[in-house]
C-alpha cells in the first residue's frame, strides 16, 4: 500500500504514473478533480485496475475503471433540516469549496432540508473557490455569520487542512462569540 499526495492539479498524472509503475493491484483516485488523470492513465494501462471517488464517466468509462459516486444531497438534506429547525434567526449558511456539480448537490440538499424544516429561513451560500485554502473558507464563514447574526453554518471542503471530503462541519455559535466554540462533524 502506498499514498501519493498531490499538492497541485499538475501532480495528478505523474502520481498516477508512479503508482502504476509500482504495480499495485488497484489504484484509487480520491476526488472529482482527478477524473481526467485517472481516465488517461487507465486508457494507457488497460491491464491495471483503477477506481475514483466522486466521479463517473458514464458511457465513456474505461473497462478498467470503477467510478464511485454518492447521493451527496441526502446527508446534507438531513443537516439542513436540523439547521432549519434549530435556527432562531431564520438565517443559516453554506460555505463550499469549488463550485462544481458535486458540491452544488451538497448545497441543494442542504437548502432543501432547511426549506422543508423552515420555509421562512434564508440560506446564505458562498464558495471559497478552493478546497485547500482553509483560511479563506473560515474568513467567508466569519463574514457571513457576523453580517447576519447567524448561528448555524455548514462548512464543506476537501483537504487534510480542513475536513475529509465526505464530512460536514456544522458550526453552532452564539452572537457573542465567533471562535466556533462548538463544532460537530457529521459524515
């Protein structure tokens, strides 16, 4: 077993090549951003097995690739429902990483859950346009919460500097404190 961390998008293809050359039985790509690198490497190496999390190629799926996808909107609907029931201000927030259909499904599920629980509730959403810039995500979260006296925010990102991709961080704060005194990770 081996692990290759990609520090930037340009690392995906070389890391796939390195792992392929090592002769592993199965090579995983974690995250939709690796879609192109997995597909091109798989096409060049038809005897090697690959799998990718959060990406599907549809009818163009190479025979040696398994795409693993989830119904992201379902767990985020439940988190949104809880937020909609618990808010006292009728305002909750969502901070996403990069605006991409996968992350938008998290957002839509969250918004639907909020609206099902509390039709009067407003969902304030903003994207950091990064999965690795935790400081930017936190700044956006702080700005949304300070501006709207919000008590619940869903913070979604994909990085070891933040949270594992399939986890949400629901942040409950009081109006007096913006230091995230109570956080709950939900997977």
